[in-house]
């Protein structure tokens, strides 16, 4: 496959993934993926102390602004890059070994992007984004988003999972406290 045909395929997959609206059955399956992610990530994060239940003290303006910002970055932008651009929209269009290797590389790049972004744009938060437990949780989130993408062939379920996970972490599991202490 030439670079040009590869780029054309990636662009077509991304366009399809952004315009596809999953049916109710796909949303339900992706909701189950989210529940499984929470059931795996929650105990790990709580046992390590990285996640700590908190009561948010937010104004309505802050709720909407934070939700909008988190929707765009990290949820939408990271899903476009690490699922939409790096993974085939139809997992059956490639051989199983190739699919596994591409998914593993995309997942590794996704996980590594967190400490790299912290080093480049938020050095005070590096202790959070390079924390091994955080990286395990990011890996689990990446697996959940990949599964949702393959199930739905749409970016919207992984975006929703990513968005919900980050907002829950920020508002209810001590994420804002960790990031505020970093600045």
C-alpha cells in the first residue's frame, strides 16, 4: 500500500467514524465497556490512593466550561488521533495479527502521550501524568475506548467514554486537587 493510498484510507475512515451515529445496541454495548472499565480502574485507583472520592465545589459556569474544554481536549482530539487516525474503522478489514499490532502501537502511543504532553505543556503536572498507576488507568481507558471504537465503528462512543472518565476523575475522584497542587 502506498503512502498516498494509506492516507486516503485513514481520511476516509476518520470521516466515516465522525459521521457514523451508532444504533442503540452499539451504545448499550459501549456502555457495558464503560462499566467494565470503571469496575477495573476504580479499585486500582482507590487502592493506590491516586483516586480519592471528593465533593466538587463548582459553579454552573465552571461545570459548563470544564465539560466543554474536556470534551474538546482530551476527549475528542485524543480519540481522533489515537483511534480515528491510527486504527482501522472496520477491524475485519485487516488480518487479526495486523489489527492486534496496530492496536497495541496506538495504545502505547496514547499512554506515552500523557507524560510527554505534561513535560511539554504542563511540567508541574508531570508527577500525575507519569505516575505508574495513572498510566495503568490510562491504559485501561485506552483499551475501553478502542473496544468501543471497534464495536461501534464510530468515534462518538469512545469520545463519550473518555469525556465521562475525565470529568468523573476531575470532579469526584480528586483529579482537580491533584492538578491544582501541580501548578
